[in-house]
């Protein structure tokens, strides 16, 4: 009986060891975590799906938020493979922290700012100058978010009196640009300033877009880079290469983005 029990115990231990060694290898799925600006939501969802289709067994997990929030998370040490920022300042913040190696970042797309108002345009907004009219209820992204920094850059070139009246109309500040466009679409504000790419099909019928003339507008340049301590550096590099490829750029163009600016 003792011999039989010993044999059964030995077989059990062997089977347990085999299971522990074999199961992870059989079920492990390569996964990369991509931190991307909220304005990239729709485009990066499609990019992730297309990349996964070309790389069977690989999964792309997206963390989408305001670039300043993402930079803070990265600087606090949260694991990630790729960072796609809506401006150079937040990318530089992560480079300064040491999480991204300087020189590995590359511009991959550009954008423009636009005014959005509810479809019925209750405040009668027709130009940038109208945003400073008395009584206009305006919503912007919170300070530090790239779209707000670009907006402030536009305003800095306007007369001081206009700036004072413009900011006096600010009734709400949102964590990211998608929250700005959503609030306007719901009729909770008379106007907001977002990227042209944020006027997506799901809110297209709910908002009216008012162009900001090129002479007053700015070009938003988006950089992307792998994390220096990326858990999957090879896949991270492949994903960035895909974003920069003709197919990746075509996906971005479908979602309202322009090619990266020439530097």
C-alpha cells in the first residue's frame, strides 16, 4: 500500500509540474499597452483592430485620456509600451522623467482646431470673435490638456480686451477634448473648441462646425514613441511602424487627421 501511495503521489507531482510549465506557454497572448490622447479614440480603435488582424495572437490594449493625464500616469511608473501624445509638451514631460528615450519620438499626424456649437446654434455663433459676446456659455478643456494649450495659443495673439471677454464666458472646463465635444452635442453649452477630428459621425448631426481661419489657427502636431522600459519593445516598435505606414496613415485620415507637419 505504501508503494502504491508513493507512486500515486509521485505521478501527481509530475503532472502538476508539467501543467504549471505547459499551461502559461500555451495560453500566453502577447499584449501591448498603448497610451493615446483622447482625440485619437476612434482612429486608434481602428488601428488596434487592423494591427491585431495582421499580427494574429497579439492584443493591443488602449488607455485613452487627456495627454496630460497619461503623462502623469507614465511618470508615476505605470507600465506601458507606447505613448501617443497630442502635443510635444506632454511627450517631453515623459522624456524628462526618463520613461522615454529622447530622440525616439516621431511626429505621426497633425490636426486643427475648430469651434463646435449645438446644431440649432442658440447663441448665434458664426466666428471666433462671437465667442467673446456677452452671455455666451463656453466650454473648454482644462488647462494643461493639449487642446487647451493650443486654444490659449490662438487667444494669445488676440487683443487683450478680447481675451478678457472670451475667458469670462468660460462656464466649464473638461478633463479631455472628447468631453468638450460631448457637452456641446448635448446642448449643455453654446460653444466649445475642439479638434476637427472630434466632429465624429456619432455627434455629426448634433453639432455645427465653425472653421477657425488658418491665419488665426494653429497646427497641432502629435508625437508617438515607445517606452524605454516597454514590456514588449519589439511589438511596440512594430505598432508604431504600422501607425506610420501608408495603411495606418489612411486610417488616421479617415478619422479627420492630416499628415504630420514637415520639420
